[in-house]
C-alpha cells in the first residue's frame, strides 16, 4: 500500500488503494465484502489500516468471516 501512512482510510482513499471506484466500494460494503468500517463524528466512515492490511493478507474474506478470523 503506497502513499501516506495514516491509521484509517476514507472511502475515496481506500477505493484508490484497491483500484476501484468509490461506487464499487459502496457496493462491496453493501454486499458484505469489506471489513466493518468504524464510525466517526459527523457520520464519516473510515476503515482501519490494520483491518484492511489483514483483510488483504487473508485473501479478502467476507465481512462475517473476517470478523471471526480477526
């Protein structure tokens, strides 16, 4: 994962890192194909960098499976 190291990803930055559009990100989230995001103030959505890195290492399991493996 290239770029500036932060602890979380926004939808836009995670989409860029994964090489998909933000709309595809929302589809993946709705289909339970991403780790659970963390809520932040003002209803912003973020994903923990550590969760995304682990999710990728585990070959991108579904949300439910990822939560059990985590």
